[in-house]
């Protein structure tokens, strides 16, 4: 069984190498240069630095080469290139300070949406919207400057939004006492510890409503709200509307 698996892997590797050589040969024969790393880097840096004002100008630059060939079908190739780009945007956003869960939620949502696109132009428009959205998230995350202890506490909260979070556990992760964390947290964030967790969970809920197919009931359970009615109450407190209404308008707005 292992020998067959090894033979199969070697065969697949050889096919990939042959296709790489063929692609390189075709580009040379047709005098086609691949779009440069510098071009890719401009998008990456604009997102990582939260430069929303640069996104449109970066996308309007004349390409210095041709896109990659990830499929012989033109529409499929555009979708595959979009997915590769979203992977780049996601890494840039995380480097820029966006919580991993937020960045990956955006990534999943955009990748699911590109599969519904039926033209190359619609994919290009979606790509620019995605880049702008990631840059906006970086910009929002970069507005906060906390002490080392509060940064550690906030990171712990972001990574544990989907399980019960206690002041004591968070304080331990931050390396300080629970009482000191409580005081410092209010001083630096302007919010009580429990209120901050609620706010972050509602923000996560907004992302899930916009970029996934989860229902309000599923999201409520996933984000550790005791009941769905309590989830709706807190959701309304922070957004001014219900999860159902939020999903109805936001899904249309972001596409």
C-alpha cells in the first residue's frame, strides 16, 4: 500500500514539474512575463499598513505582466487567482494587527462568494472590494495602543471568543492579578472586562452573519451566549438592530 502511495506521489510530482516547464516555455514563446513580485507587494503593503486610500490607485496601475495560469478555463483561472490573492490579503491583514479569526472569516466569506461570480469583471471588482475591506480592518485594529498586559489580555479574548472566558484565566494569560487586570482594562479600553467580551463577540457575530451561512441560533451557541433571546438582546444593544435584519442588509452591501 505504501509503495503504491509513493508511486502515486512521485507521478503527481512529475506531472506538476512538467506543467511548470510547459508554462514557462509557453510564456517565453509568447513573450509573456508573469506579473511581478513588486506588483503583488504593493497590494500586500497597502493592506498591511491599512492604507485604504491607496487601494484603488494600486489596483488601477497598469499590470507589468500577465496573471498566472492556474486553469485552462478562463473563468476558473480568474477564480483561482482571486483565491490566491485573498490568501495574500489575509496574511497581510494579520501582519497588520487584525485578529486571526476576523481575517480568516473574511477570507472564507470572499472565497465562497467568488464561486458565485459568472464573469471575469465581477471577480476583479470583488477583489478590489476585498482588498479595501481587509485594509479597513487593519486601520481599525491599528487605532488601539495598549500596554503589554492589555495587549496580551485582548489577544487571549480574541482567541477564546468561542469558549467561556473568565477574568481569572485572562489575567493569568496576561501575567497579572485578576483585580489589577480589571482596573487596568477599564482604564485603557474604557470598558468593563465583560462588556468588552460582549462587544467582541457581537463583532464576530456580525462577521459570521455577513460572510457565512450560519443562522442566528448557530452563531448564538457558537459564541457562548446562554440563550438565543439573550444573544438578540445584546446584538441589538451594540448594533441597533436584530441579527436577521443585519444579515439581510449587510450581505447585499458587501457583495
